[in-house]
C-alpha cells in the first residue's frame, strides 16, 4: 500500500537506481533464474511511457492525486473479506464511513499551508493549484465521518457495547497505529512518529490496511447482524496474507522515494540494502509468507485449485511489478499500477468465491 504523506517525485531516481543496481552485485545464477519475471514488466514499461499522454487528464489526476482511488481500494478489499468469510455485505453507511475516513487520512499530509513555489512533481503541483478544493474536500469528508459515525453509534449502540474485549483491543490498535504514523498523539503522552522509523513504517501501513479491511468488516458484521465467526483462529492466516501483501506494496513506494529518504538519512529497506537486495531479501520472503498464509487459509476453507490460483495471481503480479522498478517510473505509474494491484487482489479474491458458488 502506498505510504501516506509521500510528496517527492522520481527526479534523480534514474541515477539512484543505476547506483543501487550496480552496488548490489547479485549472483548471476539468481538473475538468470528470475529472468522470466524480469521480462514480464516490458508491458508495464510501455504503460509507464504512455501514462502522461493518455492518462494525464484532469479526471485521472482528480481520482488518483486526491486519493479517492485509495478510498475505493479500502471498500474493494473489505468486500473481498466478507466474500471469503461467507459474511453478508456491511451496510452502505459503513462503506461510506470507511471511504471518507481513508481519503481524509491519506490527504492529511497534503492539506497544509499552500506553497508559492512551482513544483516539478505533478502530484505536489496538483495539490498546490487545488489547495482550496482540497481544504473544502477535507472539511466535507470530516463532516461525513462525524455524521455517519454518530448515526452508526446511535443505531447500533447495543451491538457496539456488546462487542467482546478482543474486538475492542484490535479496533483500538488499528487507529492508534495510524495516529502514531503521523505522530498525531499529544507529545506529552507519546512523541513517536512512525514515518521516521525507516524500515518499520511499511509494516505499520501494511498492518493498518490489513486491520481495516480484515478486522473491521468482521467486527461490523458482529455489530450490525450479530454474526460471529465460528472459528476465528483461521482468520489469522487471512490477516497475515493481507498484511504481507500491503507491506510489500508500501515498500515498493519506498523505491520511488529513495533520493529523499537517503538525503534525510531515513534507513528504509531500499536505502539500507539497495534495490536488488531489497527485492531478493525482503520482498520475495514477505511474498512467500503471504503465499503460505494464503494457501493455509484457502485449504482450510476448501477453496479448490481454481480459486487458489486466482488468489495467487496478485502475488505473482506484485513480484513482476517489483522487477519493473529497476527503471524509473512516473508518479502515475505508482498510483495506478502499483496501487491498482490492490484492486486486482480484491477482484481475484471475489472472483474465486463466485467461482466456488457457481461452478464448484
């Protein structure tokens, strides 16, 4: 998942990637073994080359720069969860609250004072020229969150207070982690800012996303419908699968931010190990952990080979896109292609369940 608050672009990234690749010195046998994966991103390179021509429209910038696409991803991944757990869809009010809260959170870092200087980064420049719209959008989304949240609390008060303690622990832990990422807690209480912890921030973002799209839909099903998961233990595998996938997604955004993180001496995985070693020593092992969790979960749920294959596709695509990052990409490539893999994951997960319901 994209790391919120990142504003720098890919300027100087080409030289940085060349330096990273040259300094890693990966074994030739290893590179040959993964040659088939390296060839896959050629199509992605073509997409990247044409993004600014065919997708540099105001509509696309509005959807992706303003983080509305991220809100859609939160809903899609939440729907995937209820499909895979055979739960009913949550109420439209909850999905509206989830969408508004996600967009509000991700736009927080960009909604500060407007800058007078023109930026070479298209996303930063978009926020500069649309500053008043962003401010109004944030105010509107905050109003939606407060209104819908109050309505939800009043109409589901009995279900909320009856929620078991373990659910409350997880529900509190998710927004707490999100608040610590921005350092939003009063400094008199706690001054930790997880954005400045280098390697840890990607895991925090992955954890928050996995919690929002896995734990919250289950808790809402308990509150809204009184439905309880018969064996909540196996949910751990679903949570780990999504945690690893979102963490790898966030680490891939750190590749774009190599120059800025290196100048700030922020020891992200890419700054610490270099590009090739980050892929081979970090991304691949995390994806393997996610795949093991996926296979464990799908086997427990008796998904069958076709649904398992469908759920594996996003992991293979994520690995292929990781290899494509050896060459610099435009900001829209990250926002559309890399974040888009989360939508691919949700669609594959939902498609696997639809296959089971109709053909298996």
